[in-house]
């Protein structure tokens, strides 16, 4: 039993490493260089994300100032907070629209580069014929139409959100940690983060393997689509033989 467990772990380790290597290789195709168009889009997106975090903190701070002005019955202070809220709201709408626009631009750019690269590899040396008819390129090239069209579009959309979904939360954690440390001290902050880490560990331990389930779902959808394509291609023979 021990030998079997050790063998399983050694087999799983290269698979995990190969996934990260494949991801890095794909991202190198999407972002070919530091001075590329995609790198400039990501840099612009970083500035927009920083401004969005600063705006969120300013709106939260002005909310407290407005409440304080109401308690003190300070009409001028309350009107000042209302004007500041209006100004921050207009700026935040522009920032959110710019962030969505940049994300769509990154998605289109990533998809264009990956589509060109995949078609160059897929059409050379009759690889399309080997994958579709001979099927001697391995199981990784099954359902090529599903992978090139649908899976590629979903991957580029997720990859374009990857940077914003990791950079902004990290920036928010740093800024809010500094702010909370000034108000509640490091002992309360440590207790709060300990609770978050413990609850996150419990949720992750009880959650089902969503990544594997999504992978199986995409595989079944690809097979379903391929069978319908074969039905349309061979419709005359199937109708003549009445399904035999």
C-alpha cells in the first residue's frame, strides 16, 4: 500500500508541473514581450485598478464624514460630502467603464494571437487530417472544433480577468490592512485574519472538485457536438440505411 501511494504521488507531481508550464507557455504566446501591445494594455489596466481601489477607500471615508456631519448638524459639511460623493460617483463610473473596455480589449488581443498560433500549428503538416481521420496525435486533440472555438474563447476571457482578479484583491488587502491596523491594532487584525484563514480552509476542504467537474462537462459537450457534426456530415447515408 505504501509503494502504491508513493507511486501515485510521483505520477501526480509532473502533471501539476506540466499544467503550470503549459499555462506559462500559453501566456508567453498571448504576451510576446514587455513592449508588446498586450503588455501596454495590462499596464494601463494596472493604473485603472489602482485608481479604482483609491476611489473605493475615498468613498468609504466620505461616508463616515457624511454621517459625522449629520450628527453634528453641519449643513455645509453635509453638502460638501454630497458633492464629493457625486464627483466620486462620476469618476467611478468612468473608471469601471474603462476597466471593462480594457478587459474586452485584452480578451480580443489574446484570442487573436492564440487563434493565429493554433491555426498555424493545426494546419501545418496535415495535422488537421491526422487529428480528424487518422487520430494518431493522442487524446489531447479530440474535438478540435470545440477546443479551437469555444474553449479558446472561454480561456481568453478567463485569462483577461486573471490579472484584475488577482492584482486588485491583493492591493485592497494591503491598503485595508494598513488602515485597519491603525484603527484596531495588530492583535485584532491577527484574530480577524486567523478567522478568515480557518473558514477558508474549511470551505475548501468541504467543496467538491469543481475544476475536474468543469473539465468533464466540457469533454462531454465536445463529444456531443462532434456526434452532431458527424450526423450532419453523414446524413444521407444514415437516412438511406435507416440508422443501421
